C-alpha cells in the first residue's frame, strides 16, 4: 500500500490519492477500545509514512484524535509500550508520533523507557542517546512530581552493564544529574540491583585479605567526585584500598548504596570516616560526625569504660592530625569534663598516657585539656620517665611537656613534686646546651612566680 500510494502521488493521480485518504479515514473511524495492536500499528505507521514522505499531517491528526477520544487510556498505554519496543533504534518521527498520542501524559513514555532499560541493560548509552527527544520534554520537575519513576529510572540505569569506558560513564552520570537532579544521599541499595559482582558493575576495591570487593560504578561515581575522576579520566576500574579494613570498605560501599550509616561499628568507624574524606563523600562525612556526637552522648556517662574513652580520643586526635579539624576534640573534652566523674577521668588519663616514650604532642595536649587542675598527674608520669635507668637526657616529648605544662599549678597542687622534678633533672648525665638553658629558664620562671605569690 505504501508503494502504491507513493506511485499514485508521483504520477499525480489525484482522484486515486483522494480515495486512499478516504480509505484511511474510514479505517481510523472504526478504531475503538477493542481494536487490536495490528490495527493500531497500521494506522500509526501510515500516519508516520505520510508525514515523513509527503510532509502532510492529515493522517497524523486523524489517528491522534481518534486514539485519544475512542481508545481507553490503558489500551493506549499498552500500545505505546509495545510500539516503542526498541529505544536503541528509535527514530525522531516515531517518537514525535508517540508524543502526539500520549499528549501531556509523559509518564507512559518514561515507563516504556524504564522497561526497555531493564530488559536491554547492555545498551544503556545508545538508548539514552536516542532518547534525547524524550528528555527534551521531561524536566526535573517531572521527576520531582513522580518520585517513584525517578527511583525506578535510577535503579534501571544503575543496574545496567557498562563498558569500562570513561566517556560512557561520564555521559550517564551527566544525564542522571541533569534529568532527576539527584540529591545525595539516595537509597539504591543492593536489594534493588542485585548482589553479585557482575550485576553490581565493574568497579573493584582491592583489600589486603580476600578477593576484591565489587561495587556499582555509577552509584560510586555519583557519590564521589574523586572516584568519578579516577574512572572517567584515568580509566581505572580497580581502586586500591589496602589502607582500609575489608569490613570498612564493605560498609563504605553499602552506605553509598543506601544513604544510611547503619552498618558502621567502633571497629570500622575510623576507616569509613577516612574513606569519606579521601573520596570526598561529603554527606557521608557529616553522617560520621553525627555518629561520633551521638556516641559521646550515649557512652560518656558515669558507666563509661576505658575502651569507649580510648576510641573517642583516638578519633579526635586523628581528625586533628590528618584532617586539621578539631570539632571531635572539642566534643570529647567538653563531654568528658561535664559527664565523667573526676576520679574516673583521672584513671582514664593515667591509663591513656601509658608509655611516655610512645607519646605525641597531640596526645599530651589532649591529656592536659582533660585533666584541668589535675595536670600534676602528667608531671608525675614525666618524673617517673626521667628516673628510668636508660634516660640520660631530654627527648622531644619531655621538652614539649616541660614547656606546655603549668609547673606552678602542679607544685601548688603537690609541693613535693618541685624537689623531685629538679632532682631528676639534675641527675641527667647527657644534657646539651639547649636543654641546660631550658631547665634554667624553667627554674627562673618558677622562682619569679613564687616571689610574686
């Protein structure tokens, strides 16, 4: 029929062309809710042919009006989904025709696209590229109004099999961000897209013990700009995670999937927090900080044990040393001094201070802040260290502590310490010029303080 109609047009047999149009019009008028797919497809294809070949819209107008007035919405939707059976080879004319049929009900087309992505998850890039016409009509507001479709579309894309091609991944992520305006974190947990390496994607974290941990490339790239750059710019599909525990890496991946920090423990917290910082997952870093704050509120009370205290102080010192931030440290100091009894606090500090040789300046600072007026306890540990059989001179921690601690306060609290300290200093056998000057300065300051008092 198409060939005959074209020949009729070319030979300008106008009366026969008119008869063909009349035949089509009568055929369309007979369409109703009981019409089968073959009849509907014939009518739509002829309208598409007329539009593409002769640039006429009469057939198109007839079929669009008829379908929208006489065919039930459910039947129309089923036809559209079946008609759009191949998004990877979707022509502009075919799509425009479907747009005319569904009119403002774009949901039908989006659902058809999602169904196609799920069934052909190895053709995602080509499908998204050929669906640009749909995306020109589907706005961010559309996906905000249809949250369920937004989530279904995201899951369909994330569960696709993607080549290890940075350009493809970059295209997909850009398309997701422009379409559904993803607000991180979002819930795209493994229960939605499967749990084996093949289904999760082609991004792998190598760890010290065991096989690499598989993760979904799209989900991780959406959450982390660092991982996105590694994958798209450097074309890496394997990331070294030897500095982190296996449980922490798994927790990090799961949290990026679900948007919830449910599986973190005291044992994995430090590494998860480090990964959130290293990979610049800002929302996860904030969740870690909230976890730490809640931990202090719950654990730091009269029944607090040393393990909890040590965990909190270690995390605070790590944040200060590596991230150059002191919010954890301020929380620990304030919570310890307000919620833990003085005698228990002193006991914790003495245990935490431990081996003087293993001290750091940061550890000394936090202990001084926690002890407050009981700072003489640190001085006692120092004296004990100086009296050791192998100590001949001043090490860097001793110098730092002598300069940092308020000796006058210590001696007022426990006067006998003054004679013991300077006796221990006097007995040192390997004191250089700088150390000797330090001791004299301390003695001079202490003497002046006593005179002023």
